[in-house]
C-alpha cells in the first residue's frame, strides 16, 4: 500500500468532542502525517491508547507495517466538531504525547477533509499574562 492511499484524517463519526492524535508514518524515506480521533466524554480513560491501537490495526490490515512501514505519535489534543454551525476547533494537548509541533498543519488537514467547515484553533502556548486567554487563530490569519 502506498502512503497516498492511507486517509489523512479519520475521525469517529457521531461525536462533537473528539480526542485526536497526530501520527507520523514513515516507510523507505517517505513520510506522511495522519490524524486519527475518537469521540470522548470527560470520564473516559485510555482514549489515546485506543487511538494508537486502532491506527496500528488499520496500518497492519493495509499491510503498511508488513511492508516495512513504521509510525510514531507526534502529539495531539481535542477537537470540537459542530455539524450545525459547520465549525471545527482544535485545542488542548494530549496527556500522553503532548502538543503536536505544528497545529496549523493539522488544521489544514482538517480543512481538506471537511471543506464545508470553518476550522480554527487555540494556540497550545501558555498565555503571555494572567489577563490574556489563549489566542484563537484561523488559517486566514497566518
């Protein structure tokens, strides 16, 4: 299986709160980033492990891993997906893997996967002072 055949974004359907991970794929010098996410409630535990296990199964079932491919989790966070207003917002950080290095790149991947939605994100950086909250950004501002 070619890297281009692996879906860039796969989010569990039916949810509005989604825990996601950015996963870096690598095989024979070729690389691709993918986003995988599951619906969650605040009381659920082990979601990040579920995402990793599901991604590993997907990559094993597609023979990607058997063909010498590998993967590494590169961070993550949370997504709110509002189907009524057609908005997607990225925020927060993965408890196990931290914040991905380039949240704007993840936002662009979601824009491609959900072209009818407006995508925005909160900077994972700490606020500059106690008065200021997180800075909300959209791709148009970058």
